[in-house]
C-alpha cells in the first residue's frame, strides 16, 4: 500500500499500522488516516526474517531527507493513540524500540527502549529548531536537539533543550535563535562577539510560525453494503477525526429529503477494551432476569458481558450464536440465532428459573435449560466486554432487568417502547465522548477502558438512483467539517 499524496515539503509525522486480526493496514499522516486497505491471502501474519532492520534503506534504495525519530510497536495503535503520538503524548504500551536521534554526534543511534542500537553509515547529524504543540493556543515549545540556547535573552529554558512561551492571540510570529556547532554557550543580547561575526552568521536561524487557535475536525464515513439495493438498510459509520478536540455532534443528510443525528456506539478492540461497572448489590441478579442489548460483532469469539464467578454472555463465531454460561454450576444455553458479523442485532436473553429464552429483533427464536435455577452471588465487578477475551465489535445499548420480561414486553423494547418495570441498569452509550458510560436508571456508571466512540446511522431507499449523502460534524470548540459521497442504489 502506498500513499503519495498529503506528504508535503517540511516535517511530516507518519504512522503505519497493521492489525493481523482484521488484516487492516493504515497510513496516517500528521494524525489523519489517509489510506487503508484490507489484505487478502495467506494467514494474516507477517513473515519473519533474519535480515537486519534498516532505517533509510530498502531494496538498495536510500532515503534522502531528514528523520527526527523512529518508533516500533508490537501492536496496532488505535487512531486516538496515533493522534496522541502526533501531539507528543507518546503511547508507551507495546513500544519495543525508540530511536530519538538526539545524540548530535557519533556513529551510533541509541534505542531508548530496547537494546537495538543502530550503527550509522554515512548519515550526518543535523540540528534544527522543531516547533511542537504549535496548534494549541496558550503554549508554544521550541526544542533544539543537542544545542544549548537562550532565545534572544528573553525566554528561559524549562528543561534541557526545551523552551516555552505564551501566545495570547493567533497570527504570524517570527522566532530567532542561534546554533553554535563548535562551541556550546548562551547568546545574550549586548555581549561582545567581536571576531565571531562569521560564525554567528552561519549559526543564525529563523523560524516563522502561523499560530492558530484550533485544528478543525476532519469528517469522513464508510458504509455497507458497498453496493446497496432498494431492499437494503444501509449502515453508515462515522470515521471522523479530531486532533485537539472532541467531536460532539453528528448530522446526516441522506440525499432523499431525510436526515438523522445518528446513534452513538462504543467500539471494542477484541484485545482488552472493556467497561467496569463495579459491584453494587443491585447487580446481584440470581433467579429471574433479562439482559437486552444491541451489538455488531467483528467475527471473533469474545465476551459481551460477564460477572466473574456468576455468569457471562459470549459470542460464538463458529456457530454465529450467543451463549449464556453459568460459571458456578458449569452449565450453559446457546441460542440458535444466526448472528452475522458486521451486522447489527437486537438481542434479548430472558431467564426464568432454569429456563432461558433467546430473542432476536423482538422475536423468540430458541430456548433451553440450565442445570440450576439461581446464579451465584459474587462481589466481583460487572464487566461489559472483558479484561481477557474482550468483545470485538460495537454496542449501542445494554439493559439489565431483575425479572423475566414476557414476549410482549420484549417486542415493545425492540420497537423503542421501553419497559421500565424491573429495569435496574440501562447504559445508553449516547454520550459520544468521555470515559464514563452512564447508567441512566441505576447508579452503576461504568468506567471505559480503551473502547472508543463512533456514530452510526441507518437508512434505506425506496427507489433506485444515485444519492448524495453528507455527514457534518462539530467539535467541542465549535469547529465544523463535512463530507459528501455519492451512493448508488440499484
């Protein structure tokens, strides 16, 4: 996969990721996902080799330019982690090697994390003033590698090689500083530098900055099926990014006179993303209960909800089914529903004593019996997803009742007429941002660990044609962006 556009003259932050679970490759430029592809063939794993790792050389071709640092992770970073790295809030999880290139001289570049020091062949050291965090209104930092400076005698260092000053308005600013290659000293206005005019002239640098108050979000979305027909309900998935803000509003226009604000959902990575809802006694359901949720699986075996030592609900991709497991008594009941991956499913599990009923989209499709009537009692937390065997997919809501709903109540819930009798917790996942999933009925707010927010919309068309679908997003700073795509319906 190549990306030749969007690489502009000057400094560019580039990140490339590969996820073996879904075989997706992404190229990010300055925090934005600029190219992606799903690979085919093989088993999805990257082959190994005994050949050395080279920086600046591949297949006999050599890089021409300047590199400031290189990092290698043993995991696929999320879009949020890529953004954080771009803003120099570096993610350490999974980091196995980091070459900062800040030695300034010598023939060795040191790996600050692992032991993979590199030997330099021909490359030379280059000192440059790198401006970081320049997009934030209240602070600008200037960093010079391997150089001690005092910027025009006014801005004093906060720590080695780092200098900061405040900006009170946006506009164009010029920063001037000196670099001394052969001698390390501070340049102070008024000192006598007679006889050193040539050296000072050669060392003088200027950096011109455009300082802005905020980077606006960048709107984007995907949809499936990719070739929809009039009978299809099309799922639209927000893929917008915000570098230094949070997107808080989505507006969809489907091009046929209909519009929607969409529905927020939480995305779980299938590795360790989960929500910890703590262990309040209201969650100690034992005999009769109902669990009602909407999910979209990515196709791997994973945990949707569990309370350690009590019960769990799992997705079984080989059967395209769900399983309720009674941990204490070692029994389970599987659904015979067909839950396809990458599709949305409204599910209700109703337990009345030993009997378990499974509902899909408001209709009962299967039932079975556990060996015992009551679940055990445990002081363990209730988890949505799990620390291990985490859910891989998306979820838009979860409700828990302390009684068994009847068929009519289950059907009413599916159509949005929500039964509240016996409802002890309801996580709507409609916040759209933040680290808390609020329980709008009880007091069991959940702490979000890793899961990320996305916005979805659903729409179908009655007639064939080409429709222009527009997504408009707005962040918490008031900045907006929109994108339009032509959708052909056959």
